[in-house]
């Protein structure tokens, strides 16, 4: 009798405590032995530099899994899937880098909670994507979603699949790689006025190149304002501005003169300056000009094409002659303080993302990557540049 009671006490003790191990046996049986159930967790318990590019797995031999929980120190949970026999559980996603996880596994007909902990390593090299436009901003209908990566992307498909751009109302949106550091997204035609656009970046721990991982996990939202498209005819030296389908203004302009013809094609306003300095040495034109107070300047290309106010040319130039070094000029006042001038009026009615289309300039079409000007590619050409 004493021997039997002693054995029962041992069973009680053996069945109460959890095991902080990656491999733990089952509970003691009523006969004083152990069941065959053995739980194995990968990454193993106590690991401080675990791989974050593989899923977490929990397996049991000699039993079936009742439940599995994998919790990060911040409270987020890794979901997962059991195999048909419920002898193996695999996380749906990889664990995050630089994070400590606690794994808890239950086995059928076993009161013991099998627990283990591990910490994933931090990536040695990282990259981010700087995005345009800014979160919460309002842009014109020509604004693409443009990302500039801080490191060259080798696995374009993996990176592009980790980025989604959606619109309300819904429209097909496709990404196009201009280089290994630039990815733009746009629909077939200009956005509809009033569209809400969401950029979802799920780049954290995505391997963009060998040993180089993304760090961003965030959503960015911006809106499209009214539609404004301005058409510049440099044979007629005039610009017609249409807003929401209605013609609202016509301005006399001057464009690029002989040898400095203005790029043709569809260009998107990417930056705006009430006043700015323009120095010809910065665009490879030697010492042709250096004007430190150009009024109402709006950038159209990365290479230096602007549509801006001009106070130094004679009033008779506008509408009659193309005399600039490639920019589109409107009559304006020095100091940018006369709101009645054409340069000031056009600037006041414009926003980043508005479209300026140049025709009959005598120059070839602007390169699509020169600024935010991917609209100069056909839809087929645009889709051919997608990696996903």
C-alpha cells in the first residue's frame, strides 16, 4: 500500500511542470513510465541568432498536436497550419528579424505545456524605399507612385511582390522598373480626380539582394485632386490649361530656342518653388546663365526642364519667339510678388502631379525615366517592365 501511494505521488509531480526545451518528452503514465510523445521546435530553444528566412516548425512524435502558439515579445502572433495528421505545425510566415518568440505547444491527452524561446538575428545589411508622393498629400492626376531604393535590387520579383498599390475607385495598377533602384506604379491612363491611393510596403525581411534585407512594414495613403492638364504648343508659342475638362486659361509662352529645343511629350510637375536659383553649370551648359531669383518655377524633368516665370526677357518675346535654353517661360515679375502676371497665375493654380504636355517643340520625346514621365510609354511597354 505504501509503495502504491508513493508511485501515485511521483505521477502527480511529473505531470505538473512545463519544459523550457525544444525537445520534450510526454507526461508520466499511471504505471510510472513516460508516453512516447516528443515535441521538437525549430529554431531550437535558447537560440539567439536564429534564421528569420525560414518558417517556425513544431513537430511531435508519438502523439498529436492539440494547439500551437508562437508569440513575439511585442504581442504579435505567427499563424500557422497543421498537417493532416496534426503531427507537424508550420508557420504561415517567417519570423521577423531581431525578435524574441515564445513557442507553446500542447499535445492531445497530455496536460504538459511544452514551451521554448528563441531570438532571431538582425540582418547585416538593409535597404529602404523612399516613396513619392508623401503620406497624406494631394496630387494631380499624373502623379505616379515612385520608389527609390537605397541599395540596388537584385531580386526584383521578390521586392515588387512585397509592394502593393491599390486605388478607390478600383483600377488596374502595374509596376515598372526603370533601374535596379527605381520602381514606379501607374494605371493605364491618368488617375480619376478624387481617387484615394494606398501604398502598402511589406518589405521587412524581404531579401532584395544577397544578404540585403528590407526594413519597412507600413501603409501610405494619398489622394488625387482635381484634373489639370496643360498643353503647350511651341509652334504657336501658347499654352492652354484645362481643368476637369473645361478650358480655364490660355497663356503666351516662350520655349527652347535653336539648339536648346524643349523636350516634347507628357511631363509631370514634380517640384514647385516660388523662387529658385538656376545655374547653367548644373545642367551641363557652361556659363550660359546664373539667375538666383527665378520666379514661380515648377520642375518637369530631372535633367533641368522647368515651366517658370521669366522677368528678364522682353514682353514681346512671349507668344512670338522661342528663346530659352529648354525651359518653358511665362511673363512674370522679379521678386515673384505680382499675382497678376501669367507666371504667378499659372503657379497659383498648379500642384505637384499636374500634367504639362509639350507639342511641336522640334525635339524628341522626353525619356520616361527623366522625371515622373512614364506616361510616355504605351501600356504594353509599361507592363513589359514589371517583374511580378
